[in-house]
C-alpha cells in the first residue's frame, strides 16, 4: 500500500509540476512545446478553446492503443495523469508569472514540464500525448531513451507551430522541448547514473586499496595482458558517482601518473552501494 501510495503521489506531483510550467511560463509567452499539449496550446491561441479539454480529446486514440500495448495499470495511471493535468491547467486559480523574456520562459517552463513528466514516468504512468508515444517507441527500441523519442516527435510539432506563429516562437519552443526532454532523462535515471572507470596500472593493488578505503567503493580486478608484448596486467573496473570522480582521479595520479585510464558513462546503476540512501551515507563518511 505504501508503494502504491507513493506512485500515485508522484503521479499527482508530476502533473502539478507540468501544469505550472504551462500556466507560469509557456501559455503566457505563447510557446508551443510540442506534443499533444503543444497542439492544444496552438489551438487555444487561435480559438480560445480550453487547453485541458483539448488535451483529453486528443488523447482518446492514444489511450486506446496504450491499453493493449503497455498494459492495464499503465493505461489507468496515464488516464489519471491526463485528467489531473487537464484539470490543473484549466481550473488552478494561479496567476501567471509576469515575464517579457521568452528565453527565461522557455528554460524554466521546460524544467517544470520535463520534471513533471519524469515524475509521472517514475510512478509508472504518463501525462498522455507524446509521453505515451515515447513509451511505446521505447518499448520497441529500449536502447534509445524515452526523452530522445519525445524530442524527435516534438520537433515536428514545433515546426508546425513555427509555420503558424512565426520562427521566433518555434526557436524558443525548441529550447523548451530540449530542456524538457533532458529533464525527463535526468529524473528517470540521473540519480542512478555513474561513471565506469577502467584503470590499467603497475600499482593496481594500491589504487584498489585506496578506492576501497577512501571512496568506500568496490573494485573489480580483471586479468589482462598486452596485445603486443603479452605482459600480464591487472585492469581495475570501478563504478563511481559524479561526486567521486575528482577524488578517484587524484588517487590514480598520486599512485601512478603513467596509469592508462578510460571512462564510460553508466546511465543506470542499481544494487548495493548505489541506492539513494547509499549515496548519502558514502557522502557523509567522506565529509
């Protein structure tokens, strides 16, 4: 029950954040940040029809697809997310922030919208529109992030908005779309991201010991050999979070300035030592 409560709380918070992005920044500055909501915003500018009602109408066919392709639970949560977003946008008695700088509106509107969509994804739902389309495409192509799919889909919507409202609207809307997509990816796996360091050194034992004791991180020792000389070497593999990177580099440099190091981005790391609580514990230990 606690898990379900947390999911639906995240869902509501996500739709609330998204609605603030529209009410405070996007709608007052006549931006069109792509997707179904962007289409609804454009039509709202032209006709005055409520954005929330349009969002519901446009999402009906997408819901019919998602119920079968993404499961009953996702469909229910997405329906709740879409209804909450529509109600928040149309009914919240919030005065928009006064700003005559569309660049600021594009940046902060994108942050709020992307963060909100990311939270709804964390809850196992969506706010409808291209969120559902992104999930459907991600299910078929899991190697590509959901945010990337949303970015591609939204580009075509923003292009249409540029044709209707002018090129400057399209340019600022593209900024909103880009920031929103990156915010989605960060909320999805940002706190679980890490750097995978591979270290080949003659002093591998001392480096591994210092990583264990000073960074509180595990190290995997891989037996390797030079392809040309055949000389046996030990290669260290260590996963560290962003805050550990500088300390790890310092350790390697102090132990062996000639060490060969290469780094890979690990977009998502799960398991012992890499949960949110573990990261806070390790940070406190080093401090």
